[in-house]
C-alpha cells in the first residue's frame, strides 16, 4: 500500500449546549479530518484536540504543520505502508501524539478497508455493543446540574461523570447522590485542577462511593498521584498522565492509578491504546474509553476499542445527540443504555457528503496532487 493523496478538512460543528470544564468552555467542535487516499483504499480520521492548547499541548494549527512537514513525508516514503509501520517511521519526531494518532488511524482505516475487516475485529473486540456513560460539564447552579443529570438518566445513560474544580466539587456531588441515590454509577473528573495540598479536601468525596476521581493533579506528577491515593479511598484514575503503555505500567507499579482512562488520540493511536489495555488488564486494573467530543469519525473508532474485554467500566462514548444536533456522519443512537459497535470495514463509517460540505470551513492538500 502506498499513499497517493492526503487532504485535510477543517470542520466546525456547533454543540447543542456549552460544555464547561476546569480549563474552559466549548460551544463548538472545531478540528480537522484527515482523508488519506492510498492505491488500495481510502481512510478517514479525526484530530481530537482543539484550536487552543488548553487541554493538552497540541492544537489544530500546530498539528497541521507537523503532519504536513514532518509526519506525512516520512510515512509516504515507506516502501510498504501499513498502520504498524507508522509509529516506527515517525518515532524520531518528539511528542505530537495526537497528530501521530490522526495519521496512523487514517492509514489503519484504509488498510482494514482494503482487507474488508472491521476495526473491532482487528483490535480483538468481544462485544457487539458497549454501555454508554455521559460527561456532565460544570454548571451555573446545582439545580441546573440536577436537571441535566435527570435528563441523561432518562435517556438511558448507565454512568454519570461530573466535571469538578475547586469550588465546584463536594456539594454538587452530594446533591447528585441525594437526588439519585447510592446505586447510581458516579465518577468525577478534575482535569488537573487540584494540588496535593488539596488531599484532605478531596477526601471529602470518599463518602459518596464514587467509581473514581479522574486526573485530579498535574499530569506530569505520578508521584503526587500516588501520594494522594494513599490519603483517599476513592480510586484515582489517570487520563492526561498516560501517554503510552510504559506510562501505564509505571503508574500502576507506583500505586498512582487504580483505573486507567484510555484515549487513543492521546496515546498515539489505537495500536498503542490496545497495548495500554493489555498492560492494565494483566495487572488487574480496569480501563475505560474516554472521549474528546469527537464527531462520528472518532466516535466510531472509539466504540471498537471500548468493545475489548478489559473495558469493564462505561466510557464517555456517548450518543451523537449528546453533543451535536447534526453530526458529519450517520448518528450513533443510544439503545437501552448501549451503543452498537460498528461492523463495517475499517472504522465502519464515512462522512455524509452534504453534512461534510456544510460543516467544512477549509480544505488543504497535504500530500500528492
């Protein structure tokens, strides 16, 4: 397989409601799709980060340059292109895991389409549907939060995740527990908003029987997370701290992570995500599939990953309608609290031409004519 053409499509899709976390508020999903054409088949992928480097160091404009000038030329020069060859070919480029994941996923999609194999089958999925959780952003008031949680539970979601930050943590969680009961699977996500000095305060969450607290401290501080876990009963889950299987192994060995959130984009792609799943499962550590407000292109591939046997907790692979009134693909619809795992070749889905045209803001050829 050889690359013949690579096109980048900037897209902007309005969110149905603003989504607020400890690092900012989003009102639309603005990113790019990568369309890779090979001599065997075509592949699609989605860059998962945002226009600004707030959640992570990568951002849309920077990833475009890295792909155009450094990653794609190395991969296009391979004598025999496979998805497994992408990471070795780009290894000398430091960092830029999300950009690398975008390229590897598009190549993997094309490769699997050429062989008529689904991504779920390739990764080793054992389920044809996965339980769906939902992430609830920081609200202007507790009553507004309770209204949102009630609506999502009414829609059938099987797990609730609350975004938290200093000043919006114990009391909102208490209110949700009092309103919806102890049986509700509930977890919180701090997105690095706290420090180890907040350990005693965070211990106040222990009384609520949470599934986990996600990434409470700085992402580059495994030691502090391990010390925090010694002081609280709620399981610490790492997200931003995990960039590869080696990080997962180190965090588990240090006692810094009792749960791991696997985001394929953050770790360089689905091949490394599967390795993190394997390492965590071998150590008895549960994993779940996180989300980054993906369009249907990214959501489809995430569902394939979430169908692996070690993904024992509901992920953030919510229905399309959680974020978008209209997506650029056929929507993923919640069915009794579950989402179906795509079975078509590759990621199992493609952009709808009319929707893609309306949501595309710019196109750029990165390789070929």
